[in-house]
């Protein structure tokens, strides 16, 4: 499938058309100042677009009639003045910048429309070609899949027919052999049939009893092993919990010892508070310690938190599981222990 044409040429054409319309709108309201002949003029734009209706010129008022002059005495003849040269004919003014811009804008607009039409036609042709190609590919894939499915069904049917023929042949051969053996053993089988039946019944009863006993023993052994495993697991968990508590106590003692080294003694030894901390695997503080039970003295609580933060990190004992660090640790801090270290 061919790559689609980019969108920016169409966007550029739209922007160019908007600029052309703005220039035309502005040019239609533009008025050219009067020329040296004192005659009002209006700018006109030549464009392929229909020209806007220009306002009609305002009619000049007719001059008022002058009264007839009174006859004056004959003037003394004066010398004739030197005749002034006749004015040269006024050439039409060149096209204004607005007119040139309007013409260029009209040409650019027409070129942009043609380009946009070409791009749209090419895009439509590409999309149609891509759809036809996809339809042909889909039809080819469906035809191929149908042919493969038909071939598989034909092969499966042939294989099933061959297997069925082989089974029928084997069944016929087996039936013939059984008929011959049956004819040969009918006389001997009739004599020992009753005895064999008794023996089989006794063996079946013994086998059933043995199977029941074996199943019962197996269930008892499984239950005993399960109980032993659960007991071992419970003992291991209890031992591990005890060891974790011992190591946690060691860690809490280590924390209190390090905090007491950073502690500034206070006058009142009856103050006590409980804080909660979280530690990382290397003993570093995670977040800020939180007072969960205040001593009633905010200054004392603040000193405890500052001492804990100054004493961190705390070295955890070897063997303490990482799961311990996922839970918060509650520490009870009293001024008497901290003052005496």
C-alpha cells in the first residue's frame, strides 16, 4: 500500500485562501487620495473573483449663480502676459500595490485550489487502490484457507476409511480365530468351567480385601505424614518467630543505645513517649518517625524524634529476615533511661 500524502499541503492551501480573502476584503475598502488634478479617484482591483460593488461618487453641489457685474469703465490696456505652457496630458497611474497583491493572491488561490484538487484525487485513487488490493489479498487468503481445509478434510476422510478397513479386517480375523479356539475348547471348558468360576470368585474376594487393606494403610500413612509435616512446620514457624523476636529485641536495644548517645539530658525524668519508625534492610530510616503516644510535652517528643534521626542508621543484627523491615517498629522512650544512657 502506498504511503498517504502528507496533510500539510492542504493546510497550506487553506491558510493561503484565508489570506487572499482578507487582502481582497481590505483592498475593496481602500480609497486612493486625490491626484494633482483635484479629481476624486477610487482604487479598483482586477481579480478572477467577482468585484465588490463600489459606492457611487457623491454628486458635487451646483455653483450658486453669480450676479451680473456692473459695467465698469474701460480699463487701460495692459500688456498681454506671457502665455503659460499647456499642461501635458495626464498618464494613467500604474497599478497600485494592493491591485498587484490581489492579482497575485488570486493566482496563488487558483494554483492552491488546483493543487488541493490534485492531492485529493491522488489520495482517493491511492485509497481505492489500497482497498482493492486488500480485498484481493483477503479473497486469496480465504481461497487458500478453504483449499487447505478441503485438503485436510479429504486426507482425514481417507485416513479414517483406511483405519476403519484395517479394524474390520482385524476384527474378522480375530473372530475367525476365536471361533476356531472356541470350537476346540468347548468340550474341555465345559468340564472345568464350574471349578474355574469358584477359583476366580475366591481370588476376586481376596484381591478386593487386599486392595481395601492397602488403601486403608495408605490413607493412614498419608494422614500421619501430613500431621507430622504440619507439626514440623508449626515448630519451625514457632522457632523462627521466637528467633525473630529475639533479634528484633536486639535491634530495639541497639536503637535505644544509639539514641541515648545522641540524647541531650532533660530535667524531668518522668516523661515518656512511644514512637513508630520504619527501617530499610541496611538500617536506614524510611520516612520520619511518628509519635503514636505523646508524653504530653511537645518539646520532649521533638527531642526524641531528633535524637532518633541523628542516631540513624541502625545496624541490624545478622540473620534478621527482610520481612521484619516491612512492618513498623514501635519504640517506648522514657527520659530516665535516656538520661542514664
